[in-house]
C-alpha cells in the first residue's frame, strides 16, 4: 500500500496518476477538500480510499496494521501570503513531524515535499546546505524548520527519508491554487479574460527556475525506485527564465497579445523571491539523468491542455 498526502492537490494528483500508469492503485489519498474544486484532480485517478487529513492524523495508529511501502507526503499549506504562524507551523511542521515519526517507527519509507522558498533571496546560493537558507515568510520557515528536523534524524534513520525542494513547478492540475498558481497559469487566465498579460515593472529581472510537473514526478519516481538514496535534494532544472520571457513565449503562441505593466504589490515586498536557480549537483550525483522539458515546450504543452479544457 502507498499513502499520498495532498493527493487531491497539484503535485500529489500528478503523482497518483503516474503511479496508476505503472500499475499501482493500492493507494490511500489523504487531503483536505475544504476547497471542493480539488475534486476535479481526483476524477481520473484510481485509488483505494480517501481520508480527510484530520481523520488521518487522529487515527494514525490504526495504520500500523497495514503494510505500507511508502508515504509520499505532498500535502501542505502553500499560501505564501498566509501570516498565521501558529496555523502554518501546525499544518506544515507538526503534522509533517508526526507522520514522519510514524513512518520511521513502522519501517515505512518517507518521500516528502520541501520547497525552494527556504533559500529566500538566494544571495548565498541554492545548494542544500544551511548557509544558503534564509526563508522570507512563515510558509518558507515551516518548510525550513521541518528540513532541520529531518537533518537531525537522518544519521540514525534505518529507512529512506528523502526531501525534495520544489522550485517553480507548473503544469496541469494547479487550477485550484488561485493566486498561488504558477505565473504561467496566471498569464493564461489574464489572456482569456482580456487578451492582456499583466507584467510587473521590471519583469525582465524576475527570474526563476521553472520546472514542469512531469519532471518533478520523474524525480519522485526515481527516488521511489532507489530506496538507498536519502537526504534533501533540489527539484529544479538548474536553468532560469524571466517573467518577460514567459510572456513572450505565450505571445508567440497567440500572436495578438497585449502587455500591461503594473507596479509590484507592496504587500509582497521582502516576502517574494525574485530569483531562483536550483543547484542540481547533488541530484545528479544520485544518478538521476533524465532530460528536463524545455520551458518553451512545457508551456506549449500546458497551454494546449488548458485550451482543450476551455479553461475560464
């Protein structure tokens, strides 16, 4: 049996879909469907059961009876604008710690979602070491603090613990994320509404490491297939694209697209990463060798899927 927390979410649902494609459907999905629109991500998936995250944590001991191979922990509050630190630490840190401890006590492999947000401005680089880490908001701190907990127990762990620091992931299944969705989906929605893409002034300087969700799933599956690989690794491509370049790629697809330039929101200042670029040296040292989808091909494929859905 496999457990996927956040299985109705963006990356979690894509992971379940990939597991289905390789013949795995003995899966329990754990999530919170307060945002009911996430059910759309479940429609095409095959799995044994769905459990609300609150029921899951309350009944965790009951799962000792099950033969669980891997717990894929993909669930989290990912709202970087959430300022309730107590909620964020309970949801992203305490919950994660409890299910990790359960996994270790019951000989279950644990592959979890960390975040590139732990690097903050990236002034000291984007390598998986403490000197590079300086989170800018409470979401990033909750991820950072759990990574520190993992680092403390890794040396004595007898089962795989692997954390993946996702960079700027985009692709199908993120529609429910609203303002937290990728800039690619944000631009697409703007285009559908008014044939205009809104760019921050200076968008040529907003530069990030964008990675297609299929590439993230490839990385997760690699670690699933290599249980001896432990640690915290960056999940990025090692290349960068600016917001302006993203808009230009979309304009090449639709041609008659207008750009509107707006001021950067005051509430995001000092809380927003303007630059990310994964150092993937440690990932490559594990033997991971898959090619990454180019940003242009990834955007074209994603927009084609959105167009077929007649996304509004």
